[in-house]
C-alpha cells in the first residue's frame, strides 16, 4: 500500500477539502443515527491509495485537489452499511472503487466521447466533468447527482439538465405549494426546472445569501421588481446609491448563462450551483428536519415515507430519539403494510369481480395460444404448442371454479366474513411477525455457526458476515418486542378467536391451494398420455413440468404439516 502525496495545494485549499470531508462524514453519521446506515459501513479517512489507483487517477486526468480529497473523503461501503440509497434517491459514491471512479467521469451516462477521443469541453455535447470535479453521489434510475467543484468550492445537485437543489427548486419538498396556498404572493420569485423559472432566479450570489435551511423560514423572497422600477430618477430622489447599486448587480441566472455563450449543452455551467459547504450543511439539516428521508431501513423493512416520517417524530427525532422503540414500530408497520391483501380482504364479491376480469382477459388473448397450434410444423412443435394452450385453459378453469365457490359462499352468508378488517389485519400481522421472527432466529444461529466453524479468519468476506450478524443480533430484541406487541393487539381485538383463527385460515388456504395443485397434476398426467411417442421434445417438456409440480406439492404438504404442528403445540 502507498499513501498519496499531493503537491501544489495551498493550506487554504486543503482546508476547504477537509471541510468537504468533515461535512460528508456528518451526513453519514446522521444517517447512522436514523437507523439507516450501519456505523461499521462508514469508512473514514485518511485512506491508503494503492499504486494501481494512482495510475487510474493519472489515466482519468484527475486534478491534484480531487486526488487529495479522495485520500481523506469518508465513504459508505454499501455492503457493510446494509444500505445504498442516498440523497434524493441517488446512491452512495465509493471513490475507492475503480469502476465507480471511472463512471464518475460521466455520471449521467451521456458518453460524450462516442468513440472520438478528440471531443473537448467546448464542443457541442462535449465533456462536462472537468478534472477538478467529482461526484459525491451516484445516479440511480435517473436520480439527481451531487457534483463538487474543487476549484471554485461549489456544488451542483442536478438531474441531467436542471438543478434539483431545493434552494433553487422549491417544489422538491413542497415548499412552493405551501407558499401558493398562503397570502404571501405569487410564484414568479421561485425557480422551477423550466428555463423560464431559471431565468427569474438569482445566480450564485443570490444562492449564497439563501444557502441555509433557515431560508425557508423567512417567508417569501424579496421582490426586487418594484425596487428596480423605483430607481428611476424622477420617482426615487431619496434612494441610497449603494442600495440601488446592490440591487442592479443581481443578474438573473438565465442572463448569466446567455452571457457566457456556452456551446456545450452538457456543460454544468448551465446549471445553478452554490457554495459547497452550505449545500452539505443543508443536506444534513434536511435529514435532521425530516424534509429528506433515508431509504428502506435494512432487513427488507419497507415503510411508506409519510408513515416513516411520523414514526421518527413519534420517537423523538432528532433530539430525544429512541432508536430501539423506533425500530420496533418500523418492524410492525412494515409487517402491516406487507400483509397480502387477499389474506385481509376475503370478500367473496371482491373475489368474483377479480376473477371475472381475468376471464375477460383470457377470452381476448386465447387466440395467442391457439394460433401456434394451427401453424405448427411437425409433431414436437404442435404438441408443445398444445401443452401451452392446455395450461392456459387450466388457468381459465381455475378462475371459473373460484367464481363458483365465491358465489356459493356469498349465497350462504351475504354479509361475508364476520370478522372485521381490523380483526383480520391484526391476526395476520401477528402471524407474519411470528414467521419473520422465527426465520431470523434460525438465520442468526446459522450465521453464528458459519462464523465459528466454516469461515476462516482470513476470508475476505468474514468482515461482512460479522457486520450482518451483528446487525441481526441487534435487531432480534426489536423483533421479539414487536411480536409481543402484535400478539397483545390481536388478543385485544379478537380475544375469543385469538387461539387459532389466523393460523387456521392460513392452513385452510394452503390446503385449498394444495387441492388445486393436485388436480392440475392429475390433468397434466392425463395430457401426457395423449402425446404421441414420436413427439419426444414435447413429451420431455411435459414430463419436466409434471416433476416440478410434484416437487411443489411435496413442499406445500411439508409446509402444511409444519403449520399443523405449530397449532398442536400452541406455538401460535
């Protein structure tokens, strides 16, 4: 390993680069406090830079300031952090990965070179990442990207062609809509992504004066149009000269861009930017104010943003935050949002409606399966097509049976299931959490065994396993508490039926599905007998499907046996 020595940077310039590193670390630490990033996944500087990486920096023509920044800049190891989503749904940028460094020279995948090495920064649709620029985040599904200019100490938050910095684009956090609802005035003072709105916004100086999150609390921006009008000599004899001069100097952003006469449509100079330190402080502040929220909170826990924000507030974010209580609520809420709708909503009328729609679709598209049969050449092609048509018709028959059963149930009990939605939901949430907690107990034991017996100390993946195991062990008490609370809720809502209804419903559903699968298997075996011996490939395909169906049935039977055992042992 070799450390990087960068010459030619002044102490003042290095201080600004250290400021960027420190502020990025503050953001990452905030995300760790929010239970999003595993602290072990925050890799602090300084870093050892290998000779191979130095060679890549040279090939990428990186400026010395960027090379120095990379040696001190903290980054997120997404695998260790158990997280990858960053600000405005971008992804974390890991400057220690050569592949990400290479893509960092074209973060929007524009490919300005297009095989021509002579393309420059002043050409139309030319290069746009100058040697002293670096991403601080990576694009994900057209997300905005954070880009830092180490020469001017400024940052862009941009989405291809426009700024998504909430200071410029007030709609990002709904600020503009709130102001439009108030009596504060019109919308002309606020920037949108359109060229019209960019023309009306101030440039760097205006942004610098509005750089902190406190900018949102100052009411509307100052309307300069009236003051500019009032600067005519016959109307404003008492206007202070310095005040008027200050106002005239604020040139709209669009005019600044036109004055530069930039030919390169990719150029970042066409996009609004502002002081880098202010941007990073604001990003951290937006997380702490819950204007910006982290992504899914690990372990496949997904909660709607509105709900997630309310849970943070409920548990004292940011000053008196109870992380464990927050995670218990997240686990329960995630379970509630993921309980399958068909488990909670068993209304026969709803089943009839859904199946009728599927039947309508089937009738319209059946010709897509009959046509290959009519046009087939040779036995194999014909019987392969016939088997696909046969499976399609099996699905149609199942929909018809579902409609018939639902109609019979509706005739027996026109009011539907007697249990309320709340009762069904609470029972199914508890059942879901019981399974999830049990699965994680088993996983924790398996990982502990792997670390103890099967993984060598020198294994490069051991560190990740240790981090994941530690994360799971910290979550387990939260799962156990969530399970206790969910059980109490289910008992409260359905004290008389709690002993078995949700699990019984699950067993009944599994048995009904098993019966349907066994009937399909019987029909497939009958179809196999009709295929001529000479249609070898077609027979092989059907035999393969029959075997897969048999394996599926065996798996389902084993699952039902486990559920029956749980019911007998009162594990529910």
